[in-house]
């Protein structure tokens, strides 16, 4: 009986880990690399919904928004990254690059 309980607990723990924020972030990165940006954003969204402090998911989603010229969304993501990790230089660079675009924000 104890073995069954341990087995069930380990299976449940594995399920939680494999479907955690990191899982969706990794899927987003792979989709992003393949140019499937809509699906990448959905996976970054899911990672953020699981872990609202997932800095890399905000940053990578912000890069997609910036490349799509969705500057308001990009700025919001980069600002969130800076709020969560003020020492992450790439967030400042990415946010600054949004202001160098000729289109209005």
C-alpha cells in the first residue's frame, strides 16, 4: 500500500513539473525559433499565468511584440521584466529600442 502511495505521489509530482511554467516557456522558445510566433506567445502566456514572475517569458514575449510593431505590449512586458529584475540589462535595451521606431507608440 505504501509503495502505491509513493508511486502515485511521484507520478503526480512529475506531472506538475512537466506541465509547469518552464515546460511552456521551453515550448514557446522552440516555437519562436521555428517562426511560429502566435503559438510561441500562447505558450509564453501560459508560462506567465503559472508563474507571474517568469522574467524570461515576459522578455521573449516582448521581443515578439516589438518585432510585430506592437510597441505598447512590448513596453509593458519589458517594464515588467525590469520591475521583477532591475539588473537585467537586456530588458532596458529592448525597452529602449521600442522608442527608436518611427511608428507611434
